[in-house]
């Protein structure tokens, strides 16, 4: 996908302070006075300028807090800008205006079912209670425009509030709209190219600030009300994916940002944060070189999937998430082809995407010619297609190895035939420091780490196995709001 996200269009005149050289001794009173004089003591410090971070910055600023947003890149570069831009919500003004019936109980039940009952129920309930007003706030106060809600199969139903695209992805439009709103608030200061490297604590263990890298040396940012980690997960960190998920996961292509490198783990682990759901993540098909997404073909329930040796290696009935994971688990190259015929119903939308992005694919009037075009072994691939077709005729697909469980199988027989390439890709990780309903990070003893918050994919507990589409941006919005309220309240209390 092509993103209209440039430094000029996203940031414009974003403020950055001059380099301060070597940072002062942490306990020195003079250093504290110098930090105040240079404007580096804030009510809230937010790490990460994605959806969660920007929502928190705006909300905290509107509550009267002085906010610093630290972003390690020269512009916002989290997973949100790659997202379709849907928020999973119920009880919104838009849902009511369209006459869509929903309930808190049904919403929570579906969220929990999709997570196999393993998500933190209290976080799920908090999400359900806050998401409606929070989406209304985005629309009414921030100016985010949403498309008409379209009814979808369970569990999405009439809950998907998709941001109207503005030249890029819906997620990119959401981030740009939030960034514009944040820059309109004079009590928010942005510090781009300031990666956070360490959290500061006082003698009681409360988080009091952040050490960040900057041109000319490291810099200290003090936070009266606390620090929010909104850096996303660790999907772009192969060491962490290998450590927490497995070596095969480190071979997955990256479907989103290459900036999500695990600061939610590296910053909080030294404070004994409780890390949960570290092996859980969302996956999907992708072609890494062009970023084209062939999910429609994989969801079409047509054809077969073969590896580079022309052999079937998975049940094609599975969801695109499982297919993507299986591709990386079962093939050393993490590469495969979906072989379909002219009757595949989604070719009319898929092929134009491939051609628009100049992504190669195979098309031919015979399986043998198709194999020559994409480099598959003709004999083995022909044998896989023939075995599948015979099983369709004999109603014995379940006896194939591996079995196929298509509900309405169809033979691969109508020319032209297509070979659609894909790789397994990682969208986002679900693991991170466990938070409570106040977005406060918990430690290994079950206690809150005072002054430390996490939101979005930087936080752990809300997701397990899978999620209802739009819940990642929804969770970022809900818990970004909550963290902002907590930090603003702590800052006011500290001034008394």
C-alpha cells in the first residue's frame, strides 16, 4: 500500500529543543532547576506519537497538563499509519443514528469469545464502557470523519467505525488528524528523533521521568504526573520475536511499521513489570517487497496453497491469520502460492492491486505453463492439483494429507489459472506489560508501578489469540484517554 505520509505533510513545523549536551546528575537540585528552566519538566511525558500517544497527549492537555511527546523517528511511524483505520465500537452516536442494535453484554461476550476467554475481562469491560463516548469524542471534538457503518459477519457485525481515507490509509488519516489537533494545543511539545532509552524512578520506585537520546547527547524529561509508554509492540524486533514466540516467527515479513522494536519491553522490564501474552500476535498474508496484501484470495475458499516445491502443506479452509502463521512455520522460505482458477470470485479486485504495485503473479491457460511463469516445479504442482480435484469428485477432501475442509469445494479446472504469491506476515504483537483498568503498569508482585502507564499495543492483557477488527485502534483510544486522566490528576496532586 502507498502512504501519503511525508515529513512535511505530517509534521510541518514540529517543535524540537536544541541538544543539551551531557545530562546532569539525577539527584542534583541544580540539575532539577536547569531542567525546569529549559522546559523539560512536564506534567506528563508520552513515549510514542501513534494513536494511543496522540490521544493521551490531547486529552491530558485539555485537562490542563503540560505534555511532552517523545518520538524516536522524524515523524509518527507506528502501526496505526498502516491500518485500515477501523475502530471496533458500540453505543456510538453513529451506530444509534443508523438504527444498529447492540448491547454491552453482547459486545463483551464477543470480545471474550474471540480471545478464547483469555483476555483480561476487566480490561475488556473497561473498553466496552468507554469506547462509545471515546469514538464520539474523536468525531465531535477532533474532527475525525467516519464512513457509514457497514454490516459484517460475526463478530464485527455493525461495530466497525472506519475512518474516511484522506489520500492514504484510514489509519494514516486518523494519525494525521490527531497530530493536527495536538499541534493546535500550546501545552503539548513534540520532540522528534528522541528515542527513550531509560525510565527514571525515585527512591520509592515511582517513575519520575525519561532519559532520551538526542543530537548532542542524552536528555532528561521529568514527569510530575507520570510516563505513558505508547510505543507499540515488538513485531519489528527479530531478537524479541525469536525469544518470546519462536525462531519461525522471526522469519515473518513485517506487515506494519519497522519502528515497533519493543521499547514497551526494554523500558519496563528493568522495573520488574509483569509481561503477559508474550507469544501472542496477529498475522496475515503479505508480499514483503511491495506490501501488496493477497488476503482476499486466501479468504475466497477456492483453490489450493502450495510451497515452493509444489506441495500442499496446510488446510486451505483456515483463516488468513492461521494461513500466514502456517506459511512461516511449515516452509523455511516463508513463501507460498495460492493456485486458483478463473472462477475464483475475488480476482477482479486482487489482480488490479498486484498490477498497480507491479507485483509479479502467474497467469496461464495450463498448470504447466503457470508453473514455468512463477518458478514452481510443474510435475509436483500438477500432481497436487490433480489430487485435490480427484478428492473433490470423490467427496474425500478430509482424507488428503493435510486434509482440506472446504464447505463448498470446487475443482481447479477453468482456465486461465492463477498463481498468487504470498508470505506470512506479522501485523502486531499482543504481549507487553500488564495494565489495570487505570492503564497503570503492574509488577511481578501484583502491585502498581506508580507513575508508569501503557496503552495501545505497548500494553498487555487486552488481546489474546485474535481480536475483533478495529479493536487495536479502539484499545489505543480508550486506554490512551484513561492514562491521560490519571497523569493529569497525579500532576495536579503533586502541585499541592
